[in-house]
């Protein structure tokens, strides 16, 4: 267990020093702060528009950070040749992947915490302190990032960074269009396409399960039933994908 935490800590320490990661984080903070401009140019409920833009920035940039970190999981070790030193020690490959994944999630959690803190201060000054539903939506966002990172880890463990980035982005986009895929399949006159669409709906992730941004923007009551569903779905699906990633990397030929 100590070896897993050591791998996780080293991954965390390397990730927080990455200049690209810091640049993405600063850009996200800038978008959150600049959302105040929407208050002046928007017609209608201006406060909701400001909250929507700021929370949308948190969601999008958190996903970008998760994808960026996930696809470089194995590639950096191969590029720096440090992977050979690690696998030459009595450390199973599955433990290496798990330790790196835990380190990435520590880093992502810190980034989301900082963005949430900036948003909380910003909205408290501009409007009023965020209600509990906002923090619940951040928690479900972390579940989404948990799943995105597991997919990025899987592709990183089996392919080059460019391929891993393309596949992970495709999963992210499809995951947010899963409900549309189901509706489109139901409207199709082809039985074969309808069955294919339904099969893809159940196999591929549905990230909209974790999306509580609309409820947070409108400051409604917390939908606890949906939260419980997202927790079970996110944890079980992430565990399954991460398990496949560890199995794939254990069989990968590293030269």
C-alpha cells in the first residue's frame, strides 16, 4: 500500500509543476472572473447567466485538465525512460497504473477545489453565497472526472498520446450526447440502427447523469435520488474501466 501512495505522491508532485496545467488553471480562473461582464450585456435574468458561464467554465476546464493529465500517464514515463527503472523493481504493473491514477485524481481534486473556491468568493461578492446544490454539483462533477480519467488512463496504457487524446475526447463528447443517441435511435426506422444505438447507449458512459449544473444555476432543491444514482454509476463504471486499464498495461510489451 505504501508503494501505491508513493507512486501517487510522485505523480501529484510532477503534475502540479507542469506549466501547461498551471496555464489551463489560470485561464479557467480568468473565464470565471470575466463572467461578470455577462451581467452588463445580458438581457433577462443576469445573475443566472453569470452563474451558468462561471460554472460551465469549471466543468469544461476541469474535464480538459483530467484529459490532459490522463493521456500523458504512461507517455511521460516512456519519454523520460523512467518506466524501465520502475518496472525493474518489485512493483506490479497494475500497482503502477493504480498509483499514477490516484496521483492524477489528487491533482484534479486540487484544481477543482481551487476553481470552486474562486467561484464561491466571486459569486458571494457579486450576488450571494452559493447554495448547497452548487457544492453537490461539484461533487458529481468529481465523479464525472473520475470516470473520464479512468478512460484516459485506459487509452494511455494502450496507445500513443495523440491516439489516446482522440479516443478520450470522443468518449467525452459521446458521453454528453448519450441521451440524444438514445432518442435518435428511437426515431430511426431501421431496426438494426435502433439496436446499435441502444447498445452504444448502454456500453458507453453517460456523463449527463453527473450534470447538475442546471439545478445549481437555478438554485433548486438537491435531487438526492439522482445523486445516489450518479454515485453508484460513477464508482462502479470507473472501477471497471480502471481494472481494464491495469489489465491492458500488465500485458503491454514495453521496449
